[in-house]
């Protein structure tokens, strides 16, 4: 039996960088989202941009707007984790994102999951360093590249189900999802605009996530949308139309 379908969380990824993070969060609440996902590579949300007072202020804003935190994401080119030139900086950014998420999780309701891409090979030391910090902070790491068998599954490393990435590889997201041995740690959905069919279909996708036991919010990815600046609300409407029991 299918349980409650997962809600859609507004991700700050893909929205023009000219928008201040606070305004984006306020707009997400005004458009009807009940959860947000923070892009920790975005200016104004990067861990180094937020001192303790600013972090408390961010948590207070989310609480006031009655938004939950659906986790965080950090999109660094995966090859940086395997590059002697970039590895230390990439690992430090990941550790900073973990610390930020752990701190915010102590202040507000939050999904303690960080989404980032680690290469399946060549970055073992980086993965071990990130995993150690994540385990101590009780933060999960969700990796989109691992949904197609690209890497060993061991806590805190898990799967982020990313249909857009799978489609580009010629794979079907729902088939991959139902073939996983455990629920994904995170999931994404890319909105293509009102004039194009959504892939995967939101009802089929949300239902499949519910069946396999996924309990988080699905991150709305606007990078494939024709107008990322204005497509968040139409995307939410399309998602909710697929669920007759949504609010």
C-alpha cells in the first residue's frame, strides 16, 4: 500500500545568484513550499559566510516562515576530490557544509543529509575524511553518482536518486529506484516547464519513492527549467496536482 507521497522542497540551486538567499527563502514560503534545501556553495549560504549569529538568524527565519530544512547540497566538480591541487579545499568545503547542517539541525527541524558528488574511484582518502566528519556529526552523505552502482554503499554514504543524471546516462529513474537494496538517502526532481512532459512523471515517481520507503522531501532542481527564476511555483503546482491528498 502506498503511504503519504513525499513533499517537494525548494532548492536554492539553479536560481540566479543575483537573488539574496533570504529573499529566496521568503519567496519559497510565499509560493507554498513547506521545506527548503540549501545550496551551500551559494554566496550568502556558504559556511564561511555565516558566523554563529547568522546561523541562528537563518534558523529563526525558517522557523518564522514555518519551513523545515530538507538538508543541504554542495555541488563541487567531483574530480576536485581526486585532484592533488583541489582536494584539500574541496574536503574543507564538504566538512564546512556538514558542520553547518549539523548546527542548523540543532536549532530547527531538519533532514541531516548533505548531497554531493564523490567520484567512485580515485578519491578514497577524501571520502574517508568526509565520512569521518559526517559520522561524528550524525549527518548522512547522499551521492547522485552512486544510484547506478557507482561506488560502495557504506554509512554515512548513501544514494541520491537524480532522475536527470540517470536520463543522461540512458537509464530509467523508476527502474533504478525500485532496484535499490535500501531507500535512497535523498531524491531530486527536475522541472522542465509547463510545455514539456515531466520525466519522470511526478505521480509515478512520488509513488515509487513512497513504496520503497523514502521518508524525506524531494529536492526541486530547476537547472533544466526554461525559466529558473520563475518556475518554482509552477513546478510545485505540477507536483501537487499529481497528489490528490496534498495540501
